[in-house]
C-alpha cells in the first residue's frame, strides 16, 4: 500500500508580509484626518490622539505591543504575588463567595443567611450593631450554620470588641476547636476613623489581634478597608495607597505589641472595590498584592501574601434603572475573579435603594455561580497575565499608588493625614474631576445620564440602618442626576421641554433623540412637533404642549433657513426659554445643548425656568 505524500507544514499567514507598527499608525492617521481630528501638518504619533487618561493620570494607549512590556510579574504563590496569592490560584476551589447581610431583624437575617448558604455562598459578611443586626442576635442567626465550614466576617464598627466576644462564644458553644475557627472579626478602627472623623479604639483592636493570633491560628482580626476612600470619590491609586498606609499602620502597632511581622501580617485582610471598569479592577488587585508584598519584603516577611476581599462598588450603583446594576456587578465580579481576589461580594442590584429582597439576593449569588461554574473564570490562574495592556496598567498603577502612599507617610502616616485634611482634600480633587466628566456625560451612566426611562416603576425597599458617618463623604456616580429626577417626579405634573423639530423626521431624528435623552436624564418629558415644514406648525404644536421651554432640533442647513422665524413664532406662542440642539450662534436663542456640554447645569437651569426647584 503506497503512502500518502508528506504534507508541508502549514504556517498561518505565511503568504502575508509582516505588518509593522508604523503601518498601523499611518492607517490611524488617515482615519483621523478624514474625521478632522488630526491638525494640519501634524507629524507625531496619531494614535496618541485617541489615547485616554485615567483619574490617576495614567495614559491608556489604544494599542499595546511588545514595546510596552512591563517587568516580569513572577509566578503564582511566590513573591511579589502579582499573579496570585496561592500557587494553585482559585483553580481547585474557586474564590470564596461572600454574601453581605445587614438586615436588623434577626428572623429575616437568619432566613436569608440559610438560603444563601444552601445556594452556593461559602462565607458570611455580617454587619452588626447600630448599622445592622443586633450583636446579641448572633447566636440565634448562626444557630443552624456550620461556621467552621462557612466562616463569618464581622463588620461591627465601634462595637467590634463586643461583637468579637459574641462570635467567639458561638464558636465555643458549637465546640469548634480553636484550630478550626476561621473568618475575620472585622476590626478596622482606622477605616472607622475615616468614616466618622472621630478617634477610635486602636489599642483595643491591637490587643484583640494579639490574643487571637495566640489562640486561633486561622482567624483574622483586622480589615484594612479601602471602601471609605473609594466611596469618598478616590481614584484607584488613591484607594491602593491609602489601603497600604492602613496596613502599615496596623503592622507597626501589631509588631510594637509583640507580634512578629509574619504573625502581624496574618491578622490582616484587605478590602477593595471592584468596578465595572474591568481592566482597572484587574490591574488594581494585581497591583495591591505587589505593593503589600513590597512592604512585607522590606519588613522581613516576604513570603506572606496579601489576603483580598473584593466588593462590587457601592459608588457605581444607581437607584434609577437599578436593573442595570446587575450588568455592572457582573462585570465587576468577573474582574475581581480574574484579578485574583480571595473573596468576592456581589452587592444586590437594589443596594442603593434599601435592604435587598430575596430576588436581588438570588441574582447576586447566582452572578458568582455563573462566572465560577458556567464561565469557568477561576479555571485558569491570572488569565490576564501576559497581556501587554494589563501588565503595563498594573505596573503604572503600582507606581502611582506607591507615590501616593509615600505622600501619606511623608505627612506623618494615615492618622495624621486624616486629621490634617490631606486625605479628604486629595480625594475631593479626584471627585471634582470625575464629577465634571459625569456632568458632561464623558463618563456615561446607562439608565441615568444615558437612556433614562421616565416610565420605570422602581422597586420599593425597606430602608437600611444608617452606617457610620461624619467623616469622609460618601458619594455615588449617579447622585446628582437622581436628585434632579426625584425633584421632577415630585411635581404635580411632570416638567416638559418641547422639542421644536424642523423638517422631515429624517432631518431631526439625530438631534431630537439627543435632546430627548438629555432632558429625560433630569426627569423632563419631551413632547415634539414631529415632521414640520413651517414655523407656524412648530408654534401651534408648542402651544398645545403646555410648557414654556422649547429646544429646536434639526440640521445645520435647516437652522440657517428656519431658526429665525421659528424662534419668533415660539416667542409669540409663549416660549420663555429657547434652546438649540447643536453649536452655533442664532439671534434670540437662550442657549445650546451639544455633545460635551454641562448637562447637569442645563437641567438645573431648565427646571428653574419651568418653576421647579426655583
């Protein structure tokens, strides 16, 4: 039997010339020239014209190549732990699915806890004390819980000592050996100081940690919580730098109390926000391990990795169109898992409204189940590792965070920086920058500043107990828009802006849709004239709309032809304020709306003109 002829090895793309970076850059330049975004005579790298900057002033390029390669990230489970805190990552067990519970009613909390544990949750985060469950109810709520298998993390605020004693008593009553007690007692006097502006019991927390370290080898006592800084509007590098400063403050106090650096580090867990900006979250968690690894390296304990708890960001959650929060938390959870967080908490989609219902809790835990079991996100260690972009962003973020950490240390440490106002001022600067971009919709918020739904029926929820306050502010990205929506909704009749559409539907659809989207973000209804051919038709429809504010929408060509007559006709029909969708200068017009305008200012001024909030 004759043999088939030997086949030549197939080399993919072998017939194509090797593309060069310069060729791609020239193609980008051609596109930008056609769109008018490239100045005449520009001879630099055109791709930089479409680069963006983060709030840490890190330049994000549109393309990353070998030339952008960052220093080697090492291997999982080995210093500096960039790729994972454990050599096996989360491949064998998945990350810890940690659900938060803050309902003040013990019976409701107990039912929710058991339901969560029966459906995939692997640890509990219990808010106790004034902001949640009564401390005295811990025994009852945990009565049917195997807390040696599902560890408990406490969040008791200033009552951490009482809560710790109560939880340890539950372990004792269940006859759980000291060697099997896990979780975290949740003491964070520095984070609480940031939230309240008042001194907290650091000495008590340190004494508790020393006791726990000697008696319960698997139990942690302290949380270096970065959420107070994230919720005050901080950037990723500020969140990182302040978390490291918190960890260093605890490390100093613990070692001064007699613990070795290794034992002190094992008492700490770090908590970070995971946002819908997936690449920033992945890089932040990787950078956090590197930063803390560097601290422990110079402190003499290089083999102790950082323990991370990632929480989907409360700042990104919206009260309006809250179902979009399911998408945001899915992205954030994905990023937390890819970034190597040890534990992940997905906040329910109605978190910004009040206490979650059963459906919201189910969706939150199932989000993690899908990502772990169906998407196999934990099946590969550090799947983003090796990406030129992610590695460079991790490195840039680590350097920016270390610089900010040094600023805090140079000010005398975190406590001194909080007392002097340095921390609040730095965070406020970042929040002001972000607020300007939110106002101009450069940072869009789906369902709020973009594509709002005026007819939505919001879920009604019981209000959650108030948490600690009085220190750093707590912000949400959607807050300013939602205030205007609430104001508009509270009126006997919904405020209206009439869209004075010029010409056929095809001529005014683009700007009409833009204007409607803009005004509806402030809760303002936008009736329109439809297809029109004369100023009188527009004015007649305006008079029937029952409002006193109009926005002209059409093409530039139609504006040149019809704006003067339309403005005059609208004034005659009773218009007190007339805007134009687009840029330009037209006589008799009171203002303009366009891409990049300050939408919040436009909405506030418009509502005032309509007699709302005046």
